[in-house]
C-alpha cells in the first residue's frame, strides 16, 4: 500500500535518523551526548504521537514502518 506522509512528519523522522547517527559517533562528549539523547526523545515523541497516525485506523504500525522505509530510501538516494 502506498502512503502519503505530511512534510513535518518526514522531517521529524529524518532528524531522528540524524540524531541517532550522531549518538553512534563515540567522539561526542558526555554533555553533547546528553543533549542528543534529549533531542532524540523529543523527536521520538513527535513522530509517535503525530496526528497523522489517526488516519490509519488499524494500520498505523504498517504505516510507521513505511515512513521509516521512505526516509531511509531518500537517504540512499532512492527517492
């Protein structure tokens, strides 16, 4: 099934992946790591509680996976 996602949701998921990547970089300081973890928490809440998920009654988990796949494909240059 094809899904259509609002721009702000796509951006939040993109930012989530960026912050995860930065956290995986072991060269950041403890203070930077704390800031990044807090940012990741805020982004997680923004993505998971976005009102758009209400449009997929019973199919939200599938739609959330599709969002992740769309953003990852964009990162690889596939979209």
